[in-house]
C-alpha cells in the first residue's frame, strides 16, 4: 500500500476511484508574425552599375594609370598629411570640416572610387554621385571658391598655411625651416584668383576667363572624353605619348566651345610668358640668397614681408603647374609685382 500510495502521488494520474483527472485550460493563441518586406529585384539595383557594358571597367583602367593611383604617397598618414594623402583622412575631414585628422590613420589606403563617389551607399546608380560639390573655403586665407563639380578636387588641391604668415606692410618674418611655404597643390587658389601675396605694383590683380567661365572647373578639361588610359577621363592627365612624343590633349578645351584649332597649351604664347616671369623671379630670389638651388627657402633668416611674400608667389605659380593656363592674368600679376620688389 505504501508503494502504491507513493506511485499515486508521483503520477497524479488518477483519483481515489481510478477515474482520469480533469484536463487543464487551453493555452492562449500565439500572435501571428508580420509579413516581411519583399526583397528588391536585383535587376533594379546591382545591375544599374554592374551591367554588361565596359563603362565601369574603362574608368577603372583609366584610374589605375592616374597619378592619384600611382603617386599619392598614401604612407603619409600623419594627422596633417592624411587628409589628402589617404582615403580615410579625406573622408574624415570632409565630414568634420577640420584641416587635419584626429589621429594618424592606421592601415591607410590611397584615393579610390569611394573617395570621390558614394559607392555602395544606396546600391544603385546614385552611388556614382560625388562625395561633395559644396563650395570650398580655402585654408590659406578663408576665401571661398566655387568650381561646381570641381569643388571635389579643390578640397585637396589648395595651398597650406605657412607659419609664420607674412602680412603686406607687416613686420619681418623669421623662417626657421627650409620647407617653409605653401606646400603643393596650389591650383584652387590660382584658378580662383586668390591666396597670393598681392604686392602693389604695375599689374592689377584680375582674373582670366577660366575663373568664372568654366562651370565645373577642373573636370571640364581634365576629365573630358578619355584618350585610352593616357589622358583625360579618370586619368585626369592633359598630355599623352604619341610615337615617343608628348602631345597636349586639347580636345577637352575645344569640346567646351572655348577654343578651336590649337594643338598645345601655349595659347597666344601665355605659357612662354609665364615661364619667363617665373624664371626671372627665381633669378632674383637666388641672387638675394632667399632660395637655394633646389628652390627651398634659405632658413634661419629674418626676411622682410615682401621677400617672404615674393617666395610664396613663386612657389604658388611653380606648384600650380599650369604655367598660367588656369589663370593667366592673376599669375602674371603675382610674378610681375614680386619681381618689381627687388
């Protein structure tokens, strides 16, 4: 009986008379799950870019031949260099508006498709939109330039701020480094007609047509229809090799409707003129022991504001690298008035 009683307690299956126990209450019915959103048709997304054409492949081939891809020196990943030399630094300062990154960039990469375009943001053709087209406030003097789509380029192709910075009519400046100056990439300032040390002289500071007459600035000529992987397009080069000779690719200038019937960039002899003025200013800087034979400023010297400013103007035109094509009138004024100070 004791064993049977334990068994009865453990099972709880039968009452005294052996009848079945009452059934428990029914459980609450579960809530039906919501129907998921239908997936987008792949043909309306990925294939907008990854189609059967060779357009994207052509751009990749061109880019791989560009100086941006081959000579960007992206190992220069310190806080002041990274904004232009690395992809990661560029995207950071584009969002922060700063002139340097918060920290050095670890594992940096060179400029690439994602630097200039919003690749794989919406996964459709809008991903080819530029990272920015906003007007650019130059670091050198706070002036704002607006080159349309070319504003993307202007973010990096602008002078840096020398320290100390000479002021017209101001005190002498003590230069302690042979690398003092505006660094490279002066194109945005020269094209915009701003940022030079505007010494008073015989030339008035005005701008050529390119400053305001070319809606999208840099890209209208540098990114016109490509010549294979040698010029224009995503190479951005303006010259190409033709049977061992360097040729100027002027087609972009002619296609824009601005010029016709010319085969090199020495239009009306302007490049020859600017090169002559650049050489003359260099001779004056050398004669006054302001620069050495490598075009670096001689350090540990107190220069007058005009002497330091003349060096800035020399370096701006030298590193603009267009010999006046970007802005002949402004280039002529900076060089001529600098020469007249000696």
